C-alpha cells in the first residue's frame, strides 16, 4: 500500500496524518518532501500521526531519523503520535524510542510543545 501524507493544522501545530507503508522509494521520499515543504513554509512544530501506518522498513526508519535531524536543524521539533504495534516494536528494537518524543493522544502531543 502506497504512503499517503495529509498535513493539517491543529492547536497551533502541524499534524501529518500518515497512512500506508513507509518504505524504500515513494514512501520515504514522500515523508522527506512533506517535511521539507512544511519547513520551507515556516512550520516548526510538527507531529507525525502513525495511526494508519501498517509497516515501516529500514529505509523508512532512516528517513524518520533524517527528518528528525532536519527539523531540529531548522529550530523545530518533530514528535510522533499513535504508533501502531509494529512501528512501536521497531522503535523499541532499534532503541529509537528514546530519541523521539512519542504520544498516544493528539492533545498531549500539542501541549508538549509549550
């Protein structure tokens, strides 16, 4: 299933609703381009909503880390929301869970920027 990324503004932050698979090729490229476009528009508070992501491969993980670094280098923050079990397990195994600020509630994620 192809990745879809739908940015929306909520509570003064940008939430990117992701659905599909974050994999090598179009999936990871779409994530990179979406983050880049938001940064160019001046958005610095970004949340990736993984509620409908059923799979992420090593390329997707690499793109996630790269996106985190890029957002930080632009003075912003990138947080994760609603991780599925599979994505959560991968972040636990790779120990990236300690790098990302992960939330299960959108309101809590928004408030964490304050």
